[in-house]
C-alpha cells in the first residue's frame, strides 16, 4: 500500500489557509505556494540517506554526516506545478527538473498531454512529482504513466490539496507512488473542482482567467 501522508505542520496549515482565501491576490498566492512547497519538501526529505565524512573544525578532528548524494528529480505538472519548483529547489538545489505538460479537458476532465522533457538519467533518480491539486486524479495518474513509460522507477507525488476521489484513483492506478498532501478536502463539485479547495490553481498562480 502506498503511504498517504497529510503534512499537518502548523506553518503549512496556516499558509494554506491564506492560499485558499479568495481575497489573496496573485503575488501573495505565488509567494505562499512557494513557501509551502519549501516546508513540504523539508518534511518529505526526512528519509534522505546520509554518509559520514571526516571533518576538521577549529577545535579538532571528528566525523559528521552529509547527504549521500542520492540523485533527485523534481517534476512539475505544467502549468500549476511550476509554482512549487523554486520552493523545493531552495532546499535541494542540485536536483534536476523535468516537465510534464498536461491540461484537463474542461468537458471530460480527461488529461491531455502536450509536452514532456525529463532528465536523461530519469530511471536512476528519485522523482518528486508536484502539482498543487489532485482532483479527479486524471492528471497525476497520466503524469506517472508518462514518467514510467520513460523509465522512471521511483516516484512520489506531492500536492497542496487533494480530494478523496483523486487519492483513491491515484492509489488504485499507482500503488507504488507515495502521496504527500497539505490538506485532504471534502469532495469534488460537479465541475471537478475541489471543495472547498482554492479554485483554479493555474489561474490563481499566473493571474489568468
Ligand atoms: C489543474 C491542476 C492539476 C489538475 C488536477 O491543472 O493543476 O494538474 O487540474 O485535476 P485532476 O486531478 O482532475 O486531473 P489544469 O488542467 O487546470 O491545467 P493548468 O495547470 O495548465 O492550469
Ligand atoms: N484543478 C484546479 O486547479 N483546481 C481544482 O479544484 C481542481 C482541478
């Protein structure tokens, strides 16, 4: 069974409340998404392996831990996933960034793929797939299909807000992908929007409507 973890750190929850607020403008929305992405990245990288290194301090010699250099990749689902990339890179600047371009057909809710560009060694990397929203799950499922088709073996998915319908669809389709969520909301409405959610993540991030 995949791990489904709600990251209920108070700072994440506080910032998410303002992200949701209809009165939060584009600039502040973007800044808050960036900050929450950093906090979530901090939480989900707790299991990164360490290796011991000889050190010399002004006082003497000793040993101390550094990251073992595991290869990581950040994969935003375009376009809203872009809003989370810089926040993660703040903590893991050496990660490579790949892109999967998908949009959800407004009538059918089916994902339509229009762009994929990944690091060459994608099969050797631990990938963090990011998108603010997991609604029906169609986009995330298709993004993981796309990554696996190109050789990806280790994928985790990180999103701000998920609907129960999306979590179920995603875990049924990809039981090997752990899911990290800032909030699990109530349901989807008839237009496939998460209730209460935050509205259209891409439009709010980029000021389009
Ligand atoms: C949004 C969101 C997800 C998708 C979630 O993207 O960023 O990718 O919808 O919905 P789903 O779980 O039902 O597939 P959208 O299709 O609006 O595209 P955008 O990021 O270009 O705005
Ligand atoms: N995509 C969004 O941007 N928001 C939702 O609530 C659902 C899908």
